[in-house]
């Protein structure tokens, strides 16, 4: 069965994983195995539903149920994923209309980050680039511009590490960031504004207008020491706010932002929540975290770059 590199684990799958680096693991078991299910998973009883994730408009985007032997993660009208109790085996059942690209996107960008979180890792909704050999990360809610900002810095000469999937590992007085995988997911208008030469791209998923842009990477990404985390907020447009604002967060507020921007699977588990807060607290002790807001104007991105790099220079001094 083919093996792939994802963050700091190996994934085995007969289902092709375009975008992931294929690796050779002789005589070793994978950390996680994915396979397509031969039949749909049993429908959960009403009381088995643990949690629902909603859009701002109130529509359910993801639902989680207990199965007795693990979990069912449902993306309504798209796919079901069955996850065993330890997060070592994942099965997928796509809806009849769900194509391979959509299934792969759901697995790589939604399911696996939650599985890693369930296994005890701290996984952020964050994009990241390298600056002077360290990781510069951007977290925030969907639509805040994480991918666009990372892509613009990549275009300015800073290597992209990951797009919306970053593992933070803090222990023994040090902290490391581990990218999920290299790649970009951008809206067509962002691609047109950020790339002088149109890159090769394909649809990310059937339900989204975003494009997936693959980056040619031949080697696995090693863990990188993080320089800082910037949490993206909305500019105050109602009051005519068009300035770029950066402010460093207190350790307490940094911890809460790390928790708020982390992937989770079983949000009802006290042990899981306790572990998440402990990991976020350790990360906040060692990682500078900033709040960043700026107008969503492509022409202002060079100014945003300057503001970010100025903060990094101040940290260094």
C-alpha cells in the first residue's frame, strides 16, 4: 500500500493522495491508514450526535457522532468518515455526486487535522511561510485571508510551508512547528492578483470556488522553529478604519486565540479539552502571538508585509 508524508506522520492509502509527498517505509506500519468503505456506515441514532459545526448563516457544515468503536464525521451531502477510537484507521464513504478532488480535500484539510488533534497534537487553522529560517504563521477564521497573505509572502520570496494546517509541538523549553503539507488554496481573484504568471491549478472541491495550487516539493518538510503567530481579524470598516494594526497579545489572550484557532474532534471530551488547553498554554509561553488587522486590498499587502517584518525585527532586537 502506498505511503505518504503528512505533518509528522505517515499515511497509507490506496486512494491516491495528490499533493502529498510519497515516501518509502520498509517494514514499518503507517501511523494512519485510510481506505474507502465498501458500504455506507450505519446511520447514527438521534442521541449519538455529539456536536455540529455551523456556518455564520446557521447551516450545518460538519457533524460528529459516536459509533461505540470510534466516531462518524459527516459532511452533509458530501461524505462520511469513520474514525476508530485511537485515530489510527479512517474510512471514507463519498456521496454519489462527490468527486475524488472533493473527497481528498475533505480528508486532507478537515479530517486528518482533527484526527491528529484527537491523538494529542496541537493543530492550528494556520498558514505559514519561512522567514530567516523560522516559521511565520497566520491563523484566523475562514475568510480572514490566511492563504492570501501566505501566498503573497511566498510570491515575495519567502518559502511557503503550509496552508491551513500547522502542528505546534512545545516541550522541554522549546517549540517546533510542523507543516501538514505544502500547497495553496485560493480564490480565483487572489490567484489573478498574486501571480504574474498563471500557475497550474485545479478545483479544490465541487462545493467551493477555490483553486488548489500544487507546489513542487521533492523532500519532506522538517520541523521549523516558529518566529511568531499572527491572528487575523477583521478591519473596522464601519468606522472607516483603513489602517494596518498589529498588537502583541498577552500570554493569556494568546492561549485563548491558539485554542480558538485549533482543530478538534470530540469537543465533548473533558480530557481532550483539558489536553488542548494545556498544549495551548505551553505554546503561548514560548511563542509571540500578535493580533493583525488590515484592509482587504491586494495593493496594501506590501505594507502588511512591512508591518509584520517590523514586528519580527523588534522581537530580534
